[in-house]
């Protein structure tokens, strides 16, 4: 049987605020909706601050155990176990902090009216935990499972730059820039991963 | 569009369905990306009604409160709160509560297709409204289900059953006509056997549909 406790799921730390991602969708190979669990120590981030504008996803968070405080477009919402926070509007800025020990939150999401496709950020979050060369290999092996996204090519550019593959990094960054120039310019401006190729004559973005 | 909704699983009115207590999350919130509902039971009570999903429909169950015993195919599994169970398409599954106040969340969708609401859970909610005497609320739920799936026989057929049980023969016959138009072969076994339609069986118009 495909049965597992949230605490036994793989734990992938994301960002610098204690967020623990517990992948469910990829664990079971779910293809019809997005779903993951998150855990955190008291006071730590249990939902990363973000909006869903890029993906256009409608989301639902369910507090399975413990207690969390959600902040939704600046409003604080107390969410004890059993609370559902539903975000039909992708533009709402959302985050949550764990308020009790053993807080576990489930997220479910997808774009209304469209067949689900896995979110490219799964590749980036996993890659960030690996050595750059391994991350490149992992992403290139799995990127066909995800929609072709600027985010994925940008992440590949970063990992290739970090692993010393300037040619590969330039090619990926150029591809990302063609797909979504506005976001890529912003991501690249603040990402030290790309420092080794910034002075390359082929660097596809203008200096900021 | 509302920017956000916050609701507790305890606040949503429960609906009896096939011997289980359904907490209709999807309908209550208007959640669009996936089928999302919860089941409630006390010790020994049935949580997830025994069933299989169609080819292409996968489901995930999450124990939010209490403790459940899942049976999936030939296997059983102990599932305290925080447990996640994935069931692939076409596999038989059910779950029973092992503690009072157990709640299991169920999320489902069809692989490669956009999710659309307005199916079995809507029919269960409409029936609950009818039994509670909330006729207009029940009709509205069915109307939404028909609008969501104009090509499908089930919402029209369930509207017929609903009107028959509510004592509205003319409306019931009209929905049955529409159901026959959409899928004459598919609706036939139901016309012959469904006890919901018993109030209509002596009506000559019903006999005509059967002929």
C-alpha cells in the first residue's frame, strides 16, 4: 500500500527560515493535482512567502496538526488544526509560521480549467540541496516531467555556472531570457550563482 | 473573486452519503483545481465509502484527526493522524475510524484532464437540502451541476430522481426525457431499476420513456 506518515516523508529544507518541504506529489507520482506537506519548528516558516501569479494556481492549505499563523496580503489569520485556508486569487501574497510543536500543513493546488502539470519549482528546490554538478544531472534527467519553463532553464544556468560550465550556463540563460525576459532579468540581478559568467561577452542580459 | 476564505473542517455542515458522513469542502469553498472533500466518523464508523475510481482518476487521503484503518486492494494499513495514503485508479478502497472524531481529507483528479466539479458530491449535497426541506438550495446545487457538465447524463438524471423524490412528477419526467436524449443506452438500466423513480412508474409518460 502507498501509505506514509508526513514525518516519514523526505525532508528538504528550503530557504533560510526553517521551512521543511515534504514532497508528496513526486513521492507517489501524482499527475492530476499539486500536493505537498510542510513542517517547521515553532516560530519558523511553514509556508514560504509567495504569490501564485507565475503559475496561476488556486491553492488550499489544510492545517493537519498543530497551529499556524497565516499572513494573507498583510492580514494575520490564526489557523489551528482543522483550518482550511483557500486562496482562489493567485495574486494574494501568502505565508505562514508554525505556532505549535508538530505543526503540519498540507497544500493542494492547480490552475482552474487546465489539466495539471507539475510545478517547475520542485526541480529548483531539490537541485538547491545538491552539489552543482549533481543538480545539473538531476534537472536534465527530470525536466521532461515538467512543463518547459524559464525558471527551469534559469536554475540550470545557475547550477552550470557554479559547476564551471560557462558555455552551458550561457546557453541556458539565453534560453530562459528568450522565454521570460522580464522575470529572468530580475532573478539574474540578485543571484550570485551567475557571478562567474557575468563578465562573459556572451552574457545575454544587460548589466543592472 | 474573494481574495481568500478561511474555514474550519468543524464548521462545514456534514452530509450523509452512502453510509458515511461527507464534509463537502470543494462545494463549500468553490475550490476548482481538484476534487477535495473530507469524511468524518466515530470509532467503528465508515469514513471512505467502499469504491473504486475510474481509469485515470487518482486519489490521495490524509488523516487530519483521530486514526483510521485503510483497506486498499487486499492490504490494510493503520493510519494515525498525519498519515497520507495514495490510491491509484481502479483500486478498491475504504477506510474505517479507529478513534472518535476521526477526519480524513480526500483529494482527487483525472490525469491529463482539467478538474470540473458538480458531480457526485453535488448530488449528495442537493439530496441533503431536499431532506432538510431546503428545496430551492437543493435545486440550485443541481442547476450548477448541469451547467458544469451539459454533455453528461448524470446531472440531468439525478435532477429527475431529486424531483421525483420531492413529489414533482412533471419536472422529473422532463429531466428524464433530457437524460434519454443525452444517453438513451446509459440511462436505460436506471430507468428499469432505480427506486428513486418509483413515484413515476405508473405515469403513462414514464411508460413511454421505457418503451
